C-alpha cells in the first residue's frame, strides 16, 4: 500500500513541473526596403529575458515567466512593442520603421 502511495505522489508531483513556455521565433525586416536587419535587441516586457537577432535578422526567444509582449529596439529604427500569445508558440515577421535623424553641419576653424 505504501508503494502505491509513493508512486502516486511522485506521479502527481511531476505534473506540476511541466511549466508552460512562451516561445517566439521570427525575423526582423526594414519596413521600406524589406531587407533583413541584423543585431536587433528583443526583450520580454517585465523580465530580464532577451536576445539579439543574428546576422540574417532571425531570432528565437522563450520563457517560463508570464510575458505577453515583446520589446524590440535597434539603432536607427523606432522602438516597437508587439503582443505575443502567452504559453504558446509564436512565429513572427517584424517590420521596423527607420528613424529619421537630422544631422547639422559643423564647421571647424583652425587657429
């Protein structure tokens, strides 16, 4: 009888250890040129879990924590927040908007 009790206890204890994961896979492209953007920063909002896209703009990110949005940033592009489905697999193609930066002329004089 005790063997059955121990067996059932172990079985029930393992069910709680199977945590749901939020998984996000995708690529990042420029919204105007449709070219892939490398080295884009991606972070689950409210966590410290993040990654950087590879040279081809491809990324994969997963977490056990409750996260339902993805923060995306890259130098030269507008920051973006995207909603993702919690506890599921998400496949995304993210378009980043180029940021318009105005640089003014600088004149250097000798002397």
